[in-house]
């Protein structure tokens, strides 16, 4: 018997999702001057919550205000006031969705202009050719700094639970800190945190263990990992299988499969090592293979824009279908599909010659759609990629200045 993508799913720790759709994490860049969620994020998640998607993953929330993936980020630390986060979670619940907070540390993927800490497994900087100087040069972490990061992930997860979130997703994909530890290209340590795959996975596994022990049994703990970095000599599918086997006994609820990093943005359907990803559900093949070794439900994200494709993901033995761009353009897509199974959101391809700039424009376009919903828009619309890119650059510059001022004030 086939499982419908519209059917509910009960997770290993008892939480039930009303259907198999998940809004994938997308950094909204809507944090306020104090790095907190405010009215716009609340409105955005109210809209998504009412749109029919069973599970909403927030954009990544930082575990350290000195280490940000980008300007406009949200931070949740042990002493952060919880009221704004309570409002955020409650807005998602209004329409019957569950909301999990994605928690993250950027490691070396920190913009030089933002400043703050640039820490990594080893002192290897992001290599983006002529764009490399945009990134800070990282320092290899000391044992004490590793312990601090573990404690921060645990503190953020506990705070998320207190604020009414239904779970957390630990971000170990896309070349951020935990993914830097997993990859042999960025982790060249000779101690217990580097070398074999079990050593490279130690930081992730320790965080998962300690988070699981610190939260209630039915609070979901999920992990996002790369199927591969798509770089020669990087984290590969064989490593991913081993990491999943190590995660199996740790009480994880969902493993989301993605891929790539800033150097090789496979999460946008492009690879650096020449492999091409099929346009639709481009991590499905990897997710299917991972689902075979995983005792934990698997989620596949990337390139899903049609109901038939979403159903094909579930038919392939993958428990949850993640969607980012499609839900940024059309937040009530799942409700629309109940009435109009053929409906397809209008997603633009940006085929510019400079692939790095095209990637930045694609992100800027999605962020602009997200901003519209956050400001109370009621219908999808077409937006120009070029105008979105220019607007985004302007907004980001202002947010960089605001962040630097905030950090300077906090340090006094
Ligand atoms: C604007 C934007 C921000 C994103 N931010 C995050 C993030 O914070 N965390 C994360 O894991 N992935 C992030 N992603 C990647 C998405 O979760 C997803 O993997 C990717 O967009 C591919 O899925 P899609 O084809 O359905 O959009 C982001 C993507 C976009 C477009």
C-alpha cells in the first residue's frame, strides 16, 4: 500500500506531524537590532502555519551572538529573553503546524565585514576564488572552545523548548561548523576531533547526545547532514552512511539530507565536482540510499515544486518532503494542492554567467518573497531577480552596520 504525502507521520519520540510536508530552514534575515524575532517573523510564521505544511523548520538561529551566518540573524543564548520566541512559536501553532528551531554555528563561514569569531576545526579559510576575501580567516578551535560550543547548542535547545518550540534541528550540513568538523577537507586535526569519520563526527554526536538528554522525551531532535560535500576529497556518501549509523541509537527523530557548502552550493542544485543534480528532488537518490541505513525517518529537501514529485519522494521510502523556495513563493502551497493537485508555483531560474553572483541573486530573490509575507502580503507575485539582488545588498549593508553597533554596545 502506498503512503500518501498528505498522511500523518508519528516520529520515534511520539510527536505526530499532520502530513509529510516540511518547510525547510531558510534564513529569513529578519532578526531585529537586538538579534531577536519580532512582529515580521511572527506574521511570516503565522502565514506559513496556516498554509497547510505540517512541519515548519525555522531559518537557522545562532547559538553564539559573536558567530553569525549573516546580518539580520536571530540568536538564542542561555540569557536571551524568551518572550519574543514564545510569540514566534505560538504564531506557527495557530494553523496547526509544528515548529522546530534550526540551531547553528557558522564556524568559518563568517563574512569578514560582519566580524565576530571565526572558528573552525582547522585554520583553513573558505576558498571562493576572487570572492574569498569576503570571508574571515578562521582559527582552529581549542578543546575549551569545543566544550563551549557543545554547551551552547544544549543551552539553545533548552531555551527553544521553554519558549514552546516542538523541537530543534541541529544543522550539520552546508559547510557550517559541524559540517566543517565532518569534512576531511576542513578538518585536519590530529586529536580526538579529527582523522577517522568517528572522530570527525564526535562533535555532532556529542551535541546530539547532550541535547537529547537535556530536553523532554517528546521534544523532537533532528539533524541536517550533507549526503556529500560534492568536492573531491570531501565528506562523501560513504561518510554520510557511517554518520547515520552512529546517529541511529541516539534518539533522533528526523535526519534531513542535503548537500554542499559555500564553495560548492549543491543545496542550490549545483555541484563543484562536475556531477549534475537532476532538477527535481535532486537529493532524492542520496536520501533513498541513506533511508536504507537509517533507523530514523529521513527528510529530503531540494527542488520539489510539484505534488507528484513530493509523492514520488514518499514513494521512494523517504518520510518527509522538505521544500524551501516553493513555500517562500507560495506559503499555502500544501492547502492549494488539496484543491488543485496540478498547481505549480512560478519559480524563476536565474541563468547568469557568473554562477556565484547568480547564487547570491537566487537567495536574495527568495528572501524578498519571504519579506513580502512577513509584511502581510496575501498573494504570490513575480519579482525581478536583479532588483531583488540590489535591494538585498542595500538592506544587508544596513544590517551589518547595525550588528557591529550592537556587538560594540554589548561589549561595553
Ligand atoms: C534564502 C535561503 C536561505 C536559506 N537558509 C537556510 C538555513 O538557514 N538553513 C538551512 O539548513 N538551509 C537553508 N537554505 C537551504 C534550504 O533549506 C534548502 O535546502 C534549499 O533551498 C533547497 O531546497 P528548495 O529547492 O526547496 O529551495 C536556505 C535557502 C535559501 C533560498
